[in-house]
C-alpha cells in the first residue's frame, strides 16, 4: 500500500453539502474541498475563511479533493502538488443547484470586495 493510499479512506462520505465551519458560523465560501481521510468539507483558500487548509493544519490530513460538480482532482498539502486518487464515497460534489460562491442566501452583496480586502 502506498503512503498516499494510507491517507485516503474511500468509504467515508462527505460531512455535508457545505463547509462545516462556515455553516456553523453563518459565513459563506467560494469553492468547497473534501478531506480524503475523514470526509470533512471545508472552504478553499480563495474563500474568506480557508477552512480546508485549517483542517489540514489541525488534523494533519494532507490529501483533499475538490467538492465541486464536474471536478475530481486531488491536492496534497504537504507536497503542494496535485496527486491521483481513487473514487471516494458518494456524493462526489455539492448539489449542482447550490450556488458558487454560496450559499446564495448568505452571500453578501460586496463579497468580491471582501475577498479583495482580505489579500
């Protein structure tokens, strides 16, 4: 078994259809990422809160996959490079009806400015 295979659990479903921490705080995200080890769904580094990276920093779970419809790429936080990975447990992405960025009902009208101000 490769080192990468040891970091991926194909049977674990995603934690939900949105970023766990953003949902809990009432925040919003740009894109979603799914931890390949535990299924935690967090927001990407283009998002205000960068919860997927924070999840890696807290847990050491280094491989994540895009949780966007039509995307199946994996990223390794340690090597800072894309990696190949197996099909994870369904669902493979958030619902295609869910807005990006989103969720729509929490997206502020000045969301682009907030991201620009963040730097």
